[in-house]
């Protein structure tokens, strides 16, 4: 592991804080997320520390519950993206030939369509549940992961220790899991950080457009949309979820940077 | 102006960090004008580090701790980066090992050769071009005018290396540093490049430092030789004196780096591997043509030839990594299917491969023990504790401590890694091991030990080796029979004693005679007699 820099320590702490908030949301939130406390956009007070939202609900509570949804959907979608992307990318990179052509060209076709538009069309047709949302986000992002995974597998696949495994008669699956994956892991973990950020921004954008997480469930993008009109009246409620998105993205980026700095050489002198 | 060009005193280079390791320890030497100093030692001896330090440069994570490097009366360790840049290339030039990596593929060779001279404003463009062409001629490059216009990919490795020497010489430096300039080349190509180096040094009268791990090569070029080990000077003497009367035990070992010659086994023996009329190609490029050979059980067949002669391809075909176009292979009288997928588990088990570069043959992310154990898991019915015991046994067999099973490859030296690769091949209890230049990436002393180990294993187990190499010394140490490969065709084949003695064909003679001999003046004699 590379040495920790102050920025990455800070990023790691912020990330842990967000994860803890997401896990302990029911105990941390002072109110239920859909409980009406007062009028629209009440000023911060003892009952609502950050004031209320457009429908008079506690903004802080919705923010805390929203952390759970935003973080959860993003993590799950990133996992989907990596499972699908790595499997297909590794197979394409290692097997090469026509299989690589089929997988890579199909991937190029999907990548050629702007993701936001593709997601809007798909989500407009499908039922807007958290499950479909997670899958759509994950599959769309898996195209990017596939590219990275494929190039990693081509690089590692020409190493002699892969030939050694093939000479032993090992199956493709075994080579992928036991030889390619461990050697690609550090790069992939760093990539996971970056993909996480993109998925978070993408999810927030969808929610802001009304096709992501559906009301009354709170998530950061949705909170920003609900309260955006308040800005006209001098209410800054919409900026708080926006700020949360930015802070989390920066934190994850700092952590990913740290992981990436050690992954320039996969099989150098140092392990 | 004094006679001494470079005077290095008590040079000490350490690694950066909290616990600095000393990489070069208290090394002192002088180079007079027109003199060639040879630096010799194994990898990790600090040769290249010294070479770079003279350029006022340290690799990342190193620094010059103390000592002085006085060049032309200036202490290089005290100069600013800007002043150093004026000296580099202009007064001191560097020739690296891999010419392929040193050239920009998008610019013609000639333009790259004159770049330094133009930058330091020594010549104008026309003068520089004339100088470059003159140098190409001195270096024995064919058609110097046309060569100037070529791109790096259009010339051979030996020519590229010469172009790099021309690049270093173009600005007429006073000191040249050669860092293993012929190590990556074939023996036959090496001979030509060595000749070119010797000639340009003689003609231009430039002083030089020649770094190599091959004492026989250094002896041809140098006036004075310094032997290094673990960053320390072992001894320093004029070349002829060092070879004739080495003072230190380590130098003596280097001088005798050729191990004992094997007494080749001859006579009838049951055939282990037999190839009949094998031809193979990469796409349209034919690589092997009509190869037929027999390898008796428990013997070693050395396949020799220049790079590009198809040696490694032959190894791949036998292992099943490349399917031949035509021909038939049998192992112990049973047909060996061409492709890896058609081979049964016992057939996979019977043929094992040892690679040239042990660093890339071991999975860096898996423990040594796990990698050997997996072979046992694939080919034997041993259970876990039995496998563990067997791994220790195999490690002991190749002369390694059983503790190494818990380590990752990065924690091992090159020689240890190659021993692990041998242990991994042995784990399968094969009938045949294809050895693809297993010692050419190792230091001479380590290589000798590995060869001795391979001989001992063959003696104990009766495994047959197909030994691919370009090094004729290695052939004498390990082989019973030899096949000489030239452009994919076997030109000569038979027991070592008869195949490598007169009457020889031209190609085999060239291969044999290109191996530098451990005495001064060999290079000069080669070209006097030629």
C-alpha cells in the first residue's frame, strides 16, 4: 500500500463518516423522513436543525435517510458494474479472437449512445423501482469497467505465468479468478473509486430529472430537485444535498488517488 | 591540462529513505585521456549506479552521499543541474543497454544522432550531418548516407546499437560511458558491435568506461578493469594483469565462470521425444521448416541458433502453445497431440517448461508454496498436508529453504526464482522439460549453479531436457546432443563432440567463434585472421 497523504486521510475519514451515517440513519435522524413538522422552508430552529423542506419535512432527517439511499444504490450499482464489466472484459482480453471482437464491439455500440439519454429512455419504460435503477446504472457503467478490465487482462495475459497455468490445463475460469484477478486487483479497486463517483453523480442527475429515486423516498439528487425553487426565495436548502454530493465525490476521489498511486506497476520489484 | 580526465574518490551512493542502504561504497578510480576502464560485477554490484553517477545523475530513490567525481578539474557533485546539463551529452555521453528503447520511433536515426551536437551548438546542421555519416562509416554501417534517413524500426538490433554509439560520439565528447551495450545482442551480432566500439575508441581517442557483467567482453575493450561486488571494489588492475594474476578469490571465480564440462552421454537409448517433419508458421511467416529430431530418455538436446532462428518457437510447438502446420510429435512412442486442448492430463504433465525470465514466469501475487502446490493438485492425488510436505521436499531438491514457500516472488533473487521455476516443473514429475534459455537472464556465477542443479536433477531422475540456448559455453556444460537451427531449418545435428568440431559449416563456425574468449587481444586476432 502506498503511503497515506493528508488529503487521502481526510478523504478516508469523510468516507467513513458517510458510511456510518448511512448505516445508523434510523438512530441518527431526529425525525421520520416523511413526517411533516411545519411550513415550507422554515428557518433552522431547535426542532429542525437545518430547517424544513418544500413540504415542511425536516431537512436534516431527509438528508440522513437520503445518504442511505444514495450511498446504497451507488455501491450496489458499482458492484453490478464491476461484476459484469470485469467478467466480460477479462474473457475478452484473455481469449481474444472473435469472442473479443463480439464483446468489444457490442460494448462500443452501447458506449456510443449518450448514457443519460439511454438511461432516460430505459427508465421511462421500466418500472421505477430501486432495483431497476440500480441495475440500469450498473449495466451502463459496466461498459467503462469492461474497457479497463479488458486492457488489464490483455496486459497480464501475455505474461509467462499465464502460459504456465495454461500449460497445466487450467480452465479459463480458474485463470481469471486466480491469476488475472489478483494481479489486476489494485488497479480495479482504484477504478472502483472513480466509477463510484460517476455513478453517484449519474444517480443524482437522474433523481434531479425525476427519473431516479421516486418520492417520497429521499435521496440527495431528489432533495436538490424538491428544494431548487426555494433558491428563488433565498432559501439555501437545495445547496445542502448538492454540497453532500460534492464532499463525498471529493472524499472518494482522494481515496482513489491514494490507491491509484501504488498501482502504476503491477509486477515490479516491489509487491 | 593534466593527463587525468576523470577522478572519482570515495564515491558513496545510498538509497533514500529512513534506513539508507549503501549501493556504492567507497569506490575510487581514475580514467586518463584515451583510456578505457572496464567495470565488471554481477547485477546489484553497483556498476550502472556508478556509470550514472558520473553523469551527475542518480536513479529515483538514490543519492550521492559523499565522495567526489572530478571531471576536467570540476567536481560534478557540486555542480548545479544547469551546469550538469551542459556537460552531459557535450563532454560525457552515455550508451545504454537497450537501443530499442532509446530511440524515438517517429524521427529518422540521423536526426536523432545529430540532436545533441546541434543543441550544444558544436556544429551547424551540415557539419553535424557530415560528422554523423562519417561515424556511421567508422562503425561499419552499410550505406551510411541511406542509413541517415532510416527510422529505428527499419534497422536491426545490432545496427541500432551502433547508431546509439554514433549518437553518443557525434558531439565529440571526452568521455563515453557504455552500459552493457552488447548484452542484449546475439553472439554473432555482439562480435560486430564490439569491433565497432573498439574501432571508434581507437580512431577518436576518446576515454571510456565500459560496464558489463561479462569479463571476457570487457577484457577485449579495456585497458584497466575494476571488479565490483556489492558496491565495493574487489580489485583493480590493468586488463592483462587481472586476467593473468587475479589477486582476489572473487575475481578468480568470475574468471572460471565456465563450469565443468559435461561428459556427453552417447550410445543407444530409448527415445523420449521424437519430432517428424514439423513445420510451423505465425500467420504468413514460416518459422520452422521440416524439423525432425530425436531426444533420448535422460539426455539433453541443445537447440542453438541466433535470435529469430526459431528456437523458442520449437519449444512452444513441443509444449503445445503453438500448433504446427504439419508433422508429428511422439513422446515415449505415443502421439503427442498438436494443440494444448487436445492433450490429456497425463500428456500435459509429461512436458514441462522453464522460461528464460523467472520474474515473469511466477505469479507475483501468489506465494511460492501455493504455485508449486497447485501443480501437485492438478497432477497428483496428494491431499493438502501431503502436498505441503512435497513442496518442502521439492524446494530442498532445488537447494532452497522450505521457509521460502511462504514468500512472494518479489522477496526472492533472480537465481532463487529460477530455482522455484525448476521446482515447479519438477512437481509434475515430467518426462521432458523444455528449458528456454533458463540461464541467460542470470549472472554468470548464478547461471553456473543453476546448470549444475539441472545436471544433478537429470542424473537423479532421468528427465530429458530440450535445452534452447544461444550460448555455446552452456551447450558444453549441459548437452549430450546438439541441433543447430538457422532460419527455421536444422543445419547440423548430432552428439556434441562431433557436431561442434571440424569440419564445420560456415554458420556453426561463426556461432562457435563469436563467443568471446577470456583473454586480451582475442577481438583483434579475430579480425586479423578474418
